[in-house]
C-alpha cells in the first residue's frame, strides 16, 4: 500500500492498523480483510511477483554460494531484523513465535491470549509492514 509506505517514510515507523484504517476511511475489520487477501496472494515475495514464497521464508531458506550473494543476504537479514524490531509489539511477538519458535497460529493464540483469527490478522499485518520496509530499502538502492 502506498499509504503505508508514505507513513513509514514520514514517521520512520510502520503505521498501526488503526492509523491505516482511519487514513483509508475504512474499519479495522475491512483493513484486516485486505491484509488477509494480500497474504493469500503471497504479496510479499522477495522480488515482488517473481516468487510464490513469502519474504521471510524465502530469506531464511535460500542458499547462496557466491560471496557477493552471501553479503547481500546478510545485509538483507540485518535489514529484516531492524524492520522486525520496529513492528508494533503484538505483530513482533507473532513473527518471533511463528518463525523463530515454530509455533502454530493456534499455539500463538494461546500464548498471547487472542483468537487464532486475530493471530492470523496480526501475522498478515506484520508481513505487510515488513514487505513495505524491505521494498523501501531495495528501492532506495540498498
């Protein structure tokens, strides 16, 4: 979303769901449906539409052999770590529990005390925010 990118560039932080919904003139539920749709379409592939794998999975599972590719991958992982640190707390929790601890959405829901549906929404929002950050970095010539 262009609006999310603009807010991120202006404030230096990913916008909260409430802020995005307000600026778009839609409800939080409508925003979450948009996030779900985006996630379902694998919107966040590393190169945009070139791959079907979500950005986190593709970054963490890719193997590289050339030194320049290894350096670029390390830099990308550093950028990803910085972007994760800037996520709202609940989104950050979901990302860490899902990708680092390998918990299921149901298990995460139990841990953070929300519904599984809400975990899915938080995950979709976090992935969207991360993709905006990483694309900004990529578009700005790294």
